[in-house]
């Protein structure tokens, strides 16, 4: 067999031994940062994805709680939410506007180089150049940056223009284009620091239209005294007290969002009293507060909260006039003001099944010829300032020469400088007012206004004499906001006793109160008439009874019964908890659907959950002391009703 001749080794084959003797570094195929053809970084490779540069003016905040929405701060500092399909060219241009050229810098898209000729004669005539940006790379980098930032829940983390409370009682005020913080120091002015809008201490302060900033130097009290003197030129019914409360509201406005309580103002008066000059467009309040307010004349509740969103700037309503067609709309706005007093968030659903959050930490001001109907819980949050007609010889105010915008800057600076003593000053006024008979709620309202005026006018804590003087001027009996209000159980009984009823077709219509008087007194008519009145009351779910304590039933709770009323014993009006006739009486009021029973059970010395017979039927009722229903002098043998625990068996 013939052997095959040995073939020479190819030139590109090197023996293993020779390779080990003369090792050569592997060629570098890519530089650090080069974009790979398919992008992405997996856990098991070292392929680099397109990144959002650290110096990018667009900041990725994170992925929303829905797992798809990306949240950004754009170049202007505004908060922007983009869905996964909203990362197209125009959306990205808007995100980087006005610095749209950065898109091409960060994620360039290159043109193909151009050649002429073929083979060895081929010649480069135009090099590759940047012709735009790679949208896929840009969107991938932005979405990836949001994922790296984690989950971002916008609810509760976004703070718009206005004042906010920071950590350790720090005052934070968002002026639209800048954010100021002032941390209180005992006995010293709070040192102010300024920051750009954006992310601070876990909160996002998105950029917005700039609002007037405080004066750059410590404010002098002379400017505030000038403002108070100007406010006093209006003919206020309570004179200097009303002027002081008006000053307090204006002073409160700049820090309202950071307070625990916000007091509202209602300016009322007839035509020609100067309401519009005070709070109308280009009026005193408008010039002092400038663009840092939300001003409207006919907005709905929904419009106000949508305009506020996360802002805490004050809200001013001009011409808040009630009429037969807008009661529901006015009630909605007053509800906003009620929530804003103590502060809170409102959530509303939307057509895309996502809840929207609205922050309510604003101070409200209204003006009208007539004040609309307000529930006691609403009225207690207002200082109602009434204007009298101006005197015929009163000169017209020239607000143009008053320098009000500059005074507003000084006032804002004084409120910031005095922030260190706000807590103690408010509590000093609050305590002084409660000692003079104010409820805690009314002391909150008037204490806030007086404390704000104090910060504006003085540099130190108020003296005992000053506190006493203002508490005397604000005595509850002299304050219409308090004296003209009634408790819910009082309003419920007034509605009941003044309701007109008719026993038979031919009878004259009479009030329920008249029937009650006739049933318990010998002064009117005969015993037969009294008996007829008691029968008619029974048909309405009402009955006159005496209360009796029952033996202990082992539950540890006292129980009571009711017997027919006998003169000379404590008398109660038993009101059925459920009754069709009472449902008709209260059908158009807030006490409807059995609400009358719950309301009356809160009356002093009332007894709830008592069984009583009405027209032969045993029903659960609440027993209301008769002296709360009619004048005690109308009751034969009247005896004061004791507290429930003192009722005898």
C-alpha cells in the first residue's frame, strides 16, 4: 500500500507550544460606552444599554403604581407623566424643550457614509454625520431610568405653589420658580434658604409660574402699620376689630398651607360699601398678594379643586351672591372651604378609573351683598366682616399710590421672620379666647387671625395685657359669627315646632309647637283640647312622657322606659326614631332618613333608645327635655329634666 506524502502545515496554523511561548493580547473589538446592536443589559452578559446621562436636565422620578406610567421632571422643572406609548418624538421633544438638541447629543442617529466608485477605486466622499436622535434608544434610556429610580407614587408627594410644612416644623414656601425653607430657631428669626424646584426631602416641587417673593431684607413694621391704616379707612361695622381681622387674613395667606388651621373671611355689605375695592380685581387684597392667589367670580367646586391641585395658595371669590338657582353650587364651594380649614386631601375618580388627588390647605375669602346659608360647622370657620355705607364726604382711595405690592413683599418677609414664634403666639390667643367663653373651634378661627396679625405687627410674643384686650373685644356675645348660630339639635327642634300641620280638612293649620303647648298647659283651652292635642301629636310620632330608670339588665348599661306624662314631674317629648309622618316633616332637610333621632339624641339631658307607645304601637324613641322644645313657663308644674344618670326608677 502506497503511503500518502506528508502535507506542509498552513501558514495560519501555529502549534500550541509556539502559542504559549509567545502569547498575544486579544484584539479590542469595542470601546467602553459603545452601543451594542441590540442593547440591554442582562444579568449574564456585559452588554451596555443606552443610559440617561447624569447631567441630563430631565430627571426620571420612577414608575407609577400602575407599573407602566413613567414620571419625569422636564427641563423646565414641570411634572410630566408619560405612558409607554407616549415616548414618541414629539413627546420627547416636549420633555426636553427648549433644549431639544440634547436628544441628538445623548442618543445620536448617524447617517450612512457616501462613497463613489467601486473596488480599489472606491472613495469616501461624505462622512457619516448626526441627522437627528435615535428615538428607540432615547425612549429605552428614559423608561429604564424610571425603572431604576423605583416606584413613584405622586399622591401625597407633589407640592404646588404656596406654603407647606416641612420636617421639624420647617416652613416651606414654593414660589413657582424657587423653593424657600425656614427652620424655626427658639428666640431667633428663621434663617431662609433657597433651592431650585425639583425633588427635596422626598417631595416633588414642580416648577410653575412665579409668584411674588418676600422682601430681600428684614421687613419693617411701618409698612404693615400703613397697610392696617389703609384697611381701617373702610367703614367696618365693628371698627378696629374688623380691620385687625382683615389684616390677619391677608397676613395668614402667605403661610396658610403650613398652618394647622386656616381661617376664612366673608366680607359683606350693600352696594357702595367698597367690597370690590377691598377684594375685587385690582383691589387692595389683589395688589398686596399679587399673582400668588387663585381669583375667581363664578367657579364651581370642581373647577376650584382642579385649579388648585397641589397648590396651597389663597382663594378669593368676588360676588359670591346666593340666589334661587345656585344654592347647590355655593354649598359645594363652602364644603371645600370647610375641609381646607383643618386641611385635607380630596380624591375623585375619573373616566379612566384612576383616582385624582386634590390638596386643600388654602385660606378662602368671599364677598357678597348677602351671605349665603351656612351650616354651623361652616359658619364657625369664618370671620364675617360687615361693611357699612361710606360717608358722603369719604375721599376715593388711590390704591395706585399706596405701593401695595411692595408692602405685600414686606408683609410676607415679616411672616417668615416671625415663623419661629407662630406656635406659641397662636396658642396664647387661643387660650385667651377660650377663657372668655369661645369654643375650641371659634378660638381656632379668631385665634389664627389675631396671631397672624400679631406676627405682622410685632417682633416679640404678645403681652398679657394685649391678649386680654383682644379677648374682651372678641367676647362671644359680640361676635355675630357665634351668637347667630345654633346647634344642630336646636335647628332640628325649630324645624319641627314651626312645621304647619292640619288635623282635619276643615281645621285651621297650626304649628306642631302650638299642639305641644296645648298638650302640657292648662293656660290654653280645656282638658278636652289638651287631650285632642296629645292624640294629634301621637299621629305625628310625638308624645309627652315621664322617664323611668329600669332595673339593671346585666349589660352594664343603664336602660330607661317611658310612662304617660304627669304634671309636677320632669317632662320629655318622645320623638319616634322611625315614623312616616316625621319622615315627611324632615323630608327636605339634612335631618331626613331618621337623622332627626340621631341629632336630637345629642341634646343636653336627652335619653336615647327608649320604647314608647304612639297610637297603640310601641316604637323606639329619643326623649328630649321639654324645656328645649318650648318655653318652660308654658308647662304646667314644670320640673327641670335631670341628666340621664339621675333619672329615678
